[in-house]
C-alpha cells in the first residue's frame, strides 16, 4: 500500500518461516510489488505467487511501505493464495481458520466483515471486470462516434453493473497512512485499485457517513466496486483520478474544519459527488461530443453532455438494491440528496467556471453558513477546486498528471483531425508544450479560484495556495529555458527555412524579434520533411542540429 510519506529510512519486519524467524528489511520508498517479491523470496515462495500477511491474531496486514512493524516476539506469517501466475486456483491452507478467528476476536473500525471475509485475488477480479465490460459492449449494439458503456435504449432497457460483485481484501491502514490521507501532499501514485477502495471506504467511516445514512457496510463495499468498474482506463479520466479528487475533498474537509460548519448530509453529498463526478468518462471532452454530434450530445441537447452522463451512470448504480448506500434514507431526504449531488457534478463542467466563481465572489465577503444558497455555492466551488487540484500537490506527484492529461488531449486532437473536426490549440501535439499548457491555467484559473476560497478559509494559503504559486514559477522557469534554447538555434532555423518553405508551418516567425524564427513546439524526427532531411549528401540536418 502506498504512503504520502517521503521518508527513505529502512523498515524491519519479522516473519515466521517454517517455524524459524526471518528478518526482512526494506526501504519506505519501495513499491508494494517490490515488497511482495521480497516477502516471497524470504519465505521460499515463488515470486509470482499471490500472498497475504496475517499477524499472530489472524488479522490481515497491508503489504506496503507503511505497514506496521512487529517484533521477534510477534511474528507475521506469509500465506500463499495461489501457486501459479495470478488468476490461478486459490489454495486456502489454514486461511478459513484464520478468517474465522479474526472475525471472532477482531472488530475492525469499518465493520466490513459482517458477512464473513472473502479474499479475492486482484488480477482475477480485474479479469472478471474486463469480461463484464466486453459483455456489456456486445449487448449495447451500435454507437455514434463515441461509444459509451451505458447505452440509453428507446425501449427503456438499461445495462447495469454485475450483481454478484466480488469483495476486495480488507486492509488495515497504518496511523501514518491515516494522517497522510488528510493532507494535499498525499502521493496517489503508490496505490493499487483495491487499496484505493479501502481508503475510500475508510473515509466514509471516518467522517461518520456510514452511521449518518445507516449504510450497510457490505453495501458500501459493493457500491465502491460498482464505481470502480465504471471508470474507464483513460490516460487521465480514470479511477485514480476519481480517488485523487475524493482524497483532496476529504483533505479539504479536515483542513477547513467543515465538520463544524456543514451538516453530515452536506459532507456525504460532497464525498459522493467527488467519487462519482467522472463516471464512464469516454476520454473525449464536451467540445468533441458536440462537434461530432455523438449520442450523448444529442441526448443532452449539447448541454454539459458528459456531466449529465456522469450523473445518470451514478444513479443507475445507486438504483441497484445491493449498491444503494442511501437505501435507509427517507425518500424525501433522498430526493434532496440526489438533487444536490447532480448540482455538484454538473458544476464540474469548465464551461461554467466563470459563472460559478463570480457567484461565489459576490457571497464570500458576507458568507453565511446558515444560508442554503451560500452553502450550495460553496460546495460547487469546493468540488471544482478538488477536480482540478493536481498542481496543489508536490511536483513529483503533480507533474505525471500533466503528462496523462496531455496524452488524453493528443488522442482527442488526433481523432478530431482524422474526422475533420475543429482542433483546440491547447490540445494539438504540434503546438503545445508542458510549460505553455500549465502556466495560463495556473495563473488565470487555479490561483484566482483558490485565493477566493482562501478569503473564507485562510488556513489553506500555506498548504494549497502557495504550492500553486510555486508551480506557476516552476513552469515559467521551464518556459524561459525553452525560449533561451530556441534563441540559440534561431540563425540555424532561418537557414533551414530557406531550404524548404514547406516547413514554415513548423516555425513561428516573430517580426517583433527582428524577424527571428523560433520553435513553436518541440521538433521530432517524424515531423521533418524528407526533402529537407535528404539535403547535403544525405546528412539529416535536423539530426546535425540535435533536434531529432
């Protein structure tokens, strides 16, 4: 399991291997996979074997850099779950006895063992989900341009997640992980899907939402699994992004002391909207949906088609009795909860950014937590902040998200070009760089919004606003370096331009800088015209200058 800690000190645990004590040391920076391989090797178990760890009382212990340490007098035991590649037959050994003893002796905080614990190998679970998606796709029939997992059919039939949703292993979170979950510095890249599910489950229990809404803990688990399997494997809009936004919301609730200012119902609305806000995102934004006249755009009349779809999928999952975490809520109260969740998810459409932020600016100086309109506006701004909060996190956590987002943008722009649709410059791989993509967004979207929220919650300045300013400065420095490099190569670029005027589209001519030519984006070998690279006795000029 991952951790938000940046410590690199080693950690020691003690194992019972065939009745003998085995000492194991590993770095806190190791990934869960590395630790699992080390534990397999230490226990004379084939490295590709799925394993679990139990303590002397039979309770599960998470396998991650933050796992609790033990002593030579309290040995952990490694139990193999399969003897071949993941997905093989499960060998229970004495697992049943351990689970029964654990159920009798240990009362977990989340009380998710009410129906007995069932260990499911994660790879086998993923294969099951993949088969389910394939079955849903085969049953859905034709699509228009942008396929979606949910197809709204004229005959009123709807596709629903599988009913026999398997459970995922229960992980005991260390105190270090629990504290890290409350902070924007939390590293979301160290976690596997089933571990993220356990963290989300913990958040609902910790905030008192399970008790407030009288949720069946098993239903909560099934609902979270239904949520996970309805996020696609997009580069950016995937289940990890869902977890990222939900964890930031959980962190802001603690940082801003919202438990003292909002009702538990409001907190439940905020968390549930964050979890559901991008369900079944196809990886192509609203602009593409509208321009390509997809099924979603036609169904929702070009009005926030994706956000409306996210809402529809969210409540289709909740309509299943085994996934309805609000089953014990009064019907009238549920109507209000449903409307509030829809309002928040629709607020994540960036086309409404100016409208929502302006409304909040007019209220923030005289904000009244007893005014329902004020509170609704605050909740809309909070989910917007969490949805686009990656740059609040440390650079090593935030920057990979930029790469993921650009990859998704480039997929869309390539498709738009192939279909003859308009292409936004900020999505075009031939025009955008990482610094140019981020500077404007941070300066004109993120910082103004977070600074407005800071008026109401001054405590976020050091932890959230200052990192945004640092990130802006970081990308501006990168842009200055890029500009300086293009200045160095400017005379050579002019020579190349004389060779082939056809390449002028790859160079920006800036008359304000005495007619010097400058790169508008990084050049690659596949962008160089053959007529140019074949000049001068077959020598590739672009390679000679170090651009390819």
